[in-house]
C-alpha cells in the first residue's frame, strides 16, 4: 500500500496547476475485478482526448504524461484507444502502476493497482523531478475504478473515471 498528499495554495511554492479536465464515467461492461486497467483505460483515453481538445495541446507539448494505475494491460488498451483517434502518447507516457514495481524482479504480472500507486509516484518520484526542474510540464491523468464488490459478485460491470491535471514548474505552463 502506498499513499501521498499535497497541499495546494494560491501563493508560495514553485509548482503550478495550470489546467484541469474532469473526466466522465465510462463503462465498457468490464466485469472482471482482476482487470481494473481495462475498466479504467477507456475513461483515461476519453479524458486525455478532451484535455488535448480543450487546451489545444498535443502529447509532444509535455515532458511526460503519466496515468495512475492502468498497469501493463490497461496501458496497452489506452494506447490502442488513443491511436484509433489519431493520438500517440507512447513516447511521452508512463504509468504509475508499471513504475512502482520491478516486473523482472517481482511477481506483479500486470503491475500495480490502486490509488496508492498514483499518489506515491506523484508525491515522491515525479514531484521531486518537477521541483528539480527536470520536468517542466507534466500531464497527470489520475485513474479510478468505481468498483463495488457486491455489484461485481452479482455480475455487474466496473465503470472507470479519470481526471487530468497539468502541473508545471512555471505559472501558465
């Protein structure tokens, strides 16, 4: 389990939130509670597409785009869904669920899952890189599965949601 917390304020600090796109719930009828990446990837794709459209940006405008916890399966699905819309993020993308573990040395299969992956990587690894000026413009797409164990036991689907935040070491990006 991992965690992370940040305090946001109007003044002070050297990291800025320049734009946000709130996602919409996506439900592609994924019913396998062991496949959260597939449940969340459509929401991540939709939110990223809306973010790029709303902000008139493209993947190349960011030093890195990272998603919460899609793992390897969800990441590949995200790439496929975005590429259908003519958007390729592969050269800029990392997923916290694939970064938090060492797949070669640990038996993690599809990678990490849960908001702890995203929070730990953002508040630790990525935040330090932004503060150091190594990353100047970051797109953070937090992902979530709206899973109810009871609904899953009854054969129901697992909707997903994602929200994007542009984080920068400069005000206004």
